[in-house]
């Protein structure tokens, strides 16, 4: 069985949280926004984003892929290009 979860981009998640593009990627890198990696793409599940904004006790699980050396978080997007 295939379960489908609605996701949004990091930029869209940032908008919903009142963050700009750079702030959203920094929050992803810091593990403050729940996310999933699909190759070099990072997507934010809408259900976890909503939980983050409504449940004061919710803390996203740490992401093992989000390290300073990770190309998606250290590439052109993180440098504002």
C-alpha cells in the first residue's frame, strides 16, 4: 500500500512560518523544521508543519543527512544565489 503525504517546498514552509528563504533553509539545517530528503530535494510534510505550529511539545526528529557538508544545505541556495 502506498501512503501519500502532501508536502511543500522549504520556501513555502518558510512563508507559512513567517520566514524568508534563507531563514527557512537555516531552520532546516538546525533541525527546527521537520523535513524529508528526496535526492537533493528537501520537502516539508504539511501535517508535520501544522503540528509544529499547533503543538507546543512537538520537536522534529534530528536529521542525519543535514550536516554542514550536505550539498543541498551548503550549495547555491544557502548562499543566496
